[in-house]
C-alpha cells in the first residue's frame, strides 16, 4: 500500500523510509544464511524480498524531496552489509559461520517483529489504531507462521525462534484492532 501511495501521489509524505531499509537488510542477511546453508527456499524468498525492497527504496528515493538523507541511509546499509560480509567471511571460523549468521539474523528479525509494539502506548492513549496497518498485520501473521512451521520442519531454531514474536505481535495488534475499531477512531 505504501508503494501504491507513492506512485499515486508522486510523494513520500507520511511514508516512513526505515521499514523499507531494515526489511531489505533483513532479507539480505537471510539470503546470506540461505546461501551458506544451501537452502533453496530461504534463498528464493529472500532474493525476491530483497529485490522488491530495493525497488521500493529506489521509488522512495525518486520521489523523496530530500535525497541526501535517504542516500546516506542507503550508503550506511551498504556499509553494514559489506562489513557483515567481511566479518562472516574473514573473521568467523568456517565451522561457526552458519551459527553466527543464524544468530545475527534471528536477533535482527526479533527486533523487527517487536518494533511495532513501540506504537502500543500511542494506540492505547489515543484509543485509535490509525497508526497500525491492518494488511501488514495480516501478512506478518501469515509470514511469521509460515516461517515458524518451516523452521520446525527443518529443526532449525534460527528460523523457528525469531518468527514466534511475529505471531505474538500480530495477535496483539489484532486484539488492538478489535478493541479500538476504526469507527471509534479519534484524532491523536
């Protein structure tokens, strides 16, 4: 919906850039994990995700009136990816590389899934779910549930564990949508 809004309005007003960037970093990290593990499913899904997020970033950059801060954030992401690649390929023993990368990806994913909870106070205070995205909540629940089941099937804790908070945070957001229905919306 953010992409549709950017294309329709030719503007990035009221659209946050950080979620695009962090999701791209997350996809790139999991892509590295999938390549290291040789898991075609993880590789395919995250290659597609990284490609889409990169396209979203480019559209955001195109429509952004302040290109310099966006470019600096993109360069920072690239620096982190290059530094991470250097760390995992040069400084981490080959036998421990998958474990270290899996742990890094897990922590990053948990952080991403827990970040929407920062809006909880705003939702409860205003008794409005306007700052929450219902479609994003649905897709988060479906994606995190799917990855949890996939991780359980593979007995891979690095895939299973970080996706459980996605299920929990989605259920909390669904409860908030139920508790503060859109017709009750009050301005902040």
